């Protein structure tokens, strides 16, 4: 018995040594995606950090040295931005809030109706319609901008708020997400049970299906809000009155004027920093909503 134990000891020790050599290799391999993600985050966040720091610098500090140390001109930059053309910057911010808020809300409603219908009902041409929507997802916005302008010109709606709002209402990507989410979140048995109880299709959608689809609709709203807020090409083509410009087009005009007046560059950078804050706030609010919805779903289950 003792000899058998003696003979087994080296093999056990050898196995233990091999097992000990494996975890460091696995850890090194596991570090690769972590390092890749950190480099990607640094690549994305470095320009944002530069905008935040550059907005605190005066004109002389901005053009004299390139450092990541904060400056002393943030309050003066805010005052100059407020004073520029009697506060037209805040007019641009209000226009962006109108375009993005109302456009994203209407787009979310259309996406919810369309996605639920495509996921629930069976009718001729459904798959063909869905494939056309998928083609719209792959279509670059640049291709659609000129036809949209011609359509708005025929309706005499160019250089108006509607010329920017109406093309944003139908989002192929939003309809696609809504259909996928409705098919996964709204069981067919629940819809059928509502019909057996005598509920109308509208009541089934608003009272049964829509509450189940809310997390997905919040995602659609967020994506569409960010897309409309950052949209530049469509307002650039549609609008000529700078009082109706969104923040993207307004900052572009400031940047163009900065070639002749370099002092405006500080206003552009400060305005760009302030324009990011609503998106950050919206994302934080939506993230909190997602957490609450997941917790409430866990409690109900």
C-alpha cells in the first residue's frame, strides 16, 4: 500500500504542476479582449475629453499650447456664447430639442404600430414589405436626402420645421427593431386570449402588447433621438433660415465664420461641449429606466 502511494505521488505532483501552468496562460489570453476594449474606449473618449478641456480655455490659451490642463476661460466662453447674436445658440438648441424630441416620439409610435402589426398579423405581402424595410435600413441617408428635398419642394414645405420633422418619422431600423422585439416579448397566446375575451385589436395593442414592448420602444426612441440630434445633412439641404437651424448646422456656420474670425473657435468648442450634455442626460435617464424595468419584471415573475 505504501509503495503504491509512493508511485502515485509523482504523477499527482506532475498533474498539479501542469494545472498550475495553465491559469496564467488563460489569464494572458483573457487580457486581450480587455485591452482591446480599453483601447477602443480611449480612442472614443479622447476627443470628448479634449472638447471638455478645450471649452475651459480662452482664445489665447487654446492656440498657444496643446495641453490637457484646464484653462481659465470657461465662464467667459459661456458669456460670449450667450451674447452671440442675442443668444441664437439657445435657439438652435431649442430647435434640436424640437426636431429630436418630437421626431423621435412620432417615429417610436410609427415603429411600434408597424412592428407589432408585422409580428402579429398574417397578410399577403408581409414578408415583401419587411424586406423592403430591411433594404431601407441598408440605404445610406445621403442617397435619400435629394429625393426628400424634391418631395418637400413639391409640397412647398422646404425651409420649414416640417421639412426636417417629416422625413424622420419613418425609421426602417426602428420598425425592424420593433418587429423583432414584439415577436419576442408579446406571446401569441396572450393576444389570442384577449381576442377570446372580446377585446378589440386596438385595446389588445394598447393595454396588453404595448406595455410589454415599452423597453424596446425606449431603445427605439433613444436611437432615433440621437440620430435626429446629430443629423446634419437633412437640415443643411432643407433649411436656409438660420433661425430654424438645429445645433449641428448652427455650429457649422460658426465654424465657417471662424476662418475669418478665429475668436469664434472658442464658441464652437464650448457650444459642442454643451450640445453633448442633453445626450448624456438622456442616456442616464434611459439606463435607469431599463434597470427599473428589469427589476419590476423580475418581481412580477
